[in-house]
């Protein structure tokens, strides 16, 4: 298996970008985030690529942001590419966390939402918190029957992940249910809510996803880019971008509150305690 945190390959007109930390359920450290960005850039620049497929190696799509693996790299320096802001390394308090999350989490997801080529998430197993953010930025989501989704960060006292697209992707009632309970929801339920495009058998995931990619690739490239931009602009006209900005502020207020009254900005939670709580 490749030691790269992200793998890149081409299948016809599709570029397959695969998160490759299966031993950690593809938890996203900064190295993976920037490697994803480089892979997406490669696919955008390649005129032979019409569609991008985002996948996760192993049994799970992604368990979310890395909050405790040996490869966690919150203090590493990476070139800022999503937002024009100073780096978080060497900063204190809210300056550190706000700068990092605006760049690595919210900024990158917004950047990827604007990729001019259609992006399909190919989801199996867990798609949790930061993994849900990655699925949200994709244009289509194809999931296996046994895939499951969750945004459990309210357990940390935080009102949802940084890229807060929930009301637009799920609808307000479903968004409140998954946030208030922290419960997992199935691919079938996500399909019923309109979040997932198709639910398929596990052994058909890749074939079904690539079949959709083939159909899309027959359309004019510029027409696809304009159609994607049209839908995104309508979402933003319905308040998605401004709503997300306001929730990002609440997100950081929650971090600050946790740090003020508790053990740390995550309310004392880590990957192990989140998993034992049902995530």
C-alpha cells in the first residue's frame, strides 16, 4: 500500500482522489488536507479529467478531523492556500485556533466546493464530523447500504463542525435532530433527506460511482462548470455562506467557553471518549 496520505489515479475521464490513512479510519491531519488540495488542483488542471471522485481507503470514508493519532500535526507549518491570513503556529489562544480552523477546515472546504469540475463522494463505513464536511462539499454522494454519518461535536459543547452546511444539505428538522442527539444516521435516511444521491450495495460502490462519472463526463466541460456555479450561487443566495460565517463565530465562542470553564477547548473530549460516547 502507498505510504502517501492521499493517492491519485485516473480512470478514463475520472480522477480518483483517495484519502489513505486507513489505520486511523482516514482521520484528517493537516498533511492530508494539503495533499487533498494538491490532488484536486492536479485534477482541475488536467484537461483529460472531467469528473473527480473522492474516496477513502479501507473500511471507512473518514472518521473526521485528527484529534489524537500519532500523526496529528497541529503545530506543523504548511503553506496557506485557502485564505490570506497569518499562520497559526506560534500563536496563542483564540489566535491559534481561529487561524488554523479558518485555513485548514472552513477555508479548504469552501475552496473545494468551488472546484469547477463535478466532485462525487464515494462513501463506505464511517463518515463522521470532518468526514461529513468533505461529503458536504461534493456535488453528489454515492454511499453503501451500511455507510453511516454523524456530526457528534455537540458532545464537546460545540454547535457543529466548521463547514456548517447542515440546514441547506439536510433541511432544518433533520439538521437539528442529528445535532441535538449526536446519533448516527444511515445512508438510507440520508437519501430520504436528500443528502445522499444513491445508496448501493457495498460490492457495487466503485462501479456505480464510476458509471455516474462516465455519464457526467459526456457533458460539455464548460457547461458543467457553469451549472455547478449556478447551483452554488443559488445556495449562497439562500444564505448558506453568510449563515456559515455566523456559525463559525459560534463554533469559536464554544471553544473559548470550553477553555475558560473546563480542561481544554474540546471540553475534555478526545477520539477515544468520542467513540465510547457513540461516535
